[in-house]
């Protein structure tokens, strides 16, 4: 338990500089919740399940409590050539998103309560949501590509 919590907290600390004690506390809570929720009959190894739950909890914590999102491609954007850090305030990133990407982000954020998966499952839910909101297949993929170009989405 302690090794996983320290590893993930330290990896988030290196890029966000959020207090390590805060990250460890959040990781510990997520670990305990994950262990409580783990169901062996689901066919997922406990270590994989717990790791993903703790990692996702830390990502959400950084986004919600500290308004940070991963942004490893910002240095390629006009006006951001001197940025040398891996995390940026959300509102600044939103402002530099191309219009296609802003539309995707807006729809996703307005409907964030509808997502209940991770990885490919969540991507499928996002695509379905965007299609329900009148976007064509090409608009969906173009918009999502623009978002990925600016944000590093795990």
C-alpha cells in the first residue's frame, strides 16, 4: 500500500508541485475506497484496479482542487514557446483551444455526470455524447484530435 501511494504521490508532485502531504492523503483515501469497492468477480487484478483508481483520484484532485490539467504539448502553440512546466491552469488552456476542441470540451464538461467508465469505454461514451449533440463523425474526431494535441489525456 505505502509503496503505491508514495510512487503515485511523488509522480504527481514532480509535475504539479502540489504539497506531497496533500497528494499522499488523497492517494491514501482513494486506496482505501478502492480496496473497499474491489470485487474479485469482475475479473480484474486487485493491483491493476487499485492503481487505476488511485491514479484517477489524483488526476481528479488536481483538476478539481488545484485547477490543473496535463498539458505536454503547450510549447508547440503560438505564444507559449517558453513554457517549461507540465501542468497549466485550466482556464488558460481553454482559451488557447481551437474552436473544434472548445466545442468538444464544453459538451463533455456539461455532461460529465454521464461518464462511468475509463479508457476505451469512456472514449466511446464521449463519442456517443458528441454524436447525440449533432456532431458528425469527422467533427468528433477532428475535435478530439485538437483536444489531444493540447492536453495529454491519460
